């Protein structure tokens, strides 16, 4: 078992996100991540680095206070432990480029500011607008996701909501005419999701197993899926909306494509 230590004088979410993104690039099923947050003293740094040295791991850290960052550098050099400073180079680049000084106050990312409450409001809106539950809410949405079943509409909606966007999503089914109001929305806010039919067959088949429905139900047949996808593409052409193929894409990647066009 390999161990990566995440260390921070706040909660460590930034460093942990970078570590988790890195792990996904490797066949790393035997990697354990240990988080140490709210670091306040140099003694805590010393104890942490000694533990990392014993298990032959490495450290990813976000330390705002300069004395803690300096202690981390000294101890990791002394014990020959690899350590990655996640925020340091970025802060230094800001200082060098814009001639500004950091506040050196930990936890600023998590202060209850206006953006925080906007995100909370966006999440509440998105949950209430999931799967076409409130079609009229699409008029207030920043983003409206359209797609057939199991094209990641809901997880993508929630991910975008945590970034502060009010998202509604609506399932497309050939037997059900989409509400007229969709055709009155700004096409720039509409995103049509599609997927490779074979991949969708596999996803729906697993879904049937999970809910205990019989294998081979029409819902998971290639013929039915191709019919649904063809119907969805017809709707997308009528709307003139952006279409994204989510086949093999992580939620973060699809979200990045959506936000890049805003």
C-alpha cells in the first residue's frame, strides 16, 4: 500500500482535489490518501514529515503561513521526503506578476461570502429541477441539459450547481413531446447530451441489474437506444443547441466543455 499525505493549515480540500485527479491518471488501486488539516504549529509539521518518512510516502500541501511552509521545506529536505507545494508557486507568480502581497490568512476559500450562498441557492434550484420535475423552472436556469436516460444529466447538473450555476435537466423520450417552453429558451443555454449507443447499452444493462429488473428489457436494447438517440438529435437540431458527446468523458471534462462556451 502506497500512502499520500495531504497537509493544510485549512481543510485541505484544494490539495486533496489535485491528489485525487492525479491518482485517476494511474492504475493506483493500492494508494491510500491521509488528510491532515488545520495545521497550526511547526511541531505538527515535524511529526507529520517523520511519519511520512517512515512509510515512504510523499506530501501534497497547501500552507499559507510562511513559517509553516518554511518548516515543511526544511523537514522534508532533512528526511529526504518528497513534498509538493500546491499553492506556493501560484502565490509567488501572483506576487511577481502583479506586485501584490497575499493576505496570509488561512481558510479564505471557505468563508461564507456571497458566492457561497449563490452556490447553495444554485444547488437547491438544481435539485428541485432534476429530471423535468419543474419544467417552468427552465426559464430561470443558467443551463438546461437535455438527453435520453443515463447520459449523466443529473450528476452533471449537480457538479455545475456546485460551481454556482442554476441547472435544469429534462429527459427526452420519443413517446413524450418536449414542453413548448423549451423552444422559447435561449439556445445558448441549452446543452444536448448524446452517447455512443454501445456504451449506453452497457450502462443501462448495469442499471437494470442494480434495480433488480429482468435482463434484456426493451430499455437496454440497442434498437431502443438508437431510436431514442435519433429522436434526441432531431430535437437538438430543432433547438439549434450545442451537442456534446459524453461517451467516455468524466463529469468534470463535460462540465469544462459546457463552461468553455459560456
